[in-house]
């Protein structure tokens, strides 16, 4: 029961992320080591070619990466992330980003992310986080010691 409460509290913090909310990114699913996010592309998210701006696609993948890497309730911060753009997305497309844990170590963890639009793969990504086990997450601050 305590684990469910922690996961729900974490989900609430992820959903409340101001930057993701500003873009319209929605958290669809969250499990330990895995997440799924959704974004409906609007015309303001297009680049000068009329395609989805790479930064928007990257932000969606990054939001899924952050959710999955912190889904165990211990803080994790990104060390590196790379992206490969495979297809273009347009205004009105619904993008889904999935992040999955590929290796979980004591101090580092590795993730793969895929961004799809319908049956097309828009981008693939890889990310590495530095895990900080034993440290409180932003939502669970330690009391200051004197």
C-alpha cells in the first residue's frame, strides 16, 4: 500500500511539471522503469519547414525519460541523452513517447525512448541518468540538520 501511495505521489509531481504542462504533455502511464506520455502537436510547434520542431519532439521524449528514470521513487538526474529523428510529424498529429529502462545499476541507469505518431516512428532516443539512492526527491525534502 505504501508503494502505491508513493507511486501516486510521484505521478502527481510528474503531472504537475510546469514545462510539460505548458507544452500540453500528458502522462498516460507510469510503472517502475517505464512511462508513456502523449502530446497533440499544434501549429505553434512547427518549424519553418512546417514540420514538428525537433525541440518539441525532444521535450516529449525527455519528459518520458524523466518519468521512467524517477519512477522508482529515488532521484535520478540526466547525464546524457541523444536523439535520432526518423520521420516528420505535423500539426494535429498525436505523438506518444515511451521510455523503458534497459539497465539499472547502483549509480547509473540506461533508458531507451521511442516517439511514435500513429504507425510511424518519429524518433528514437537513448538516455543515461545518475541515480541518487537514499537522497530525497524534490517532493520529499529532508529536514535541515543543525
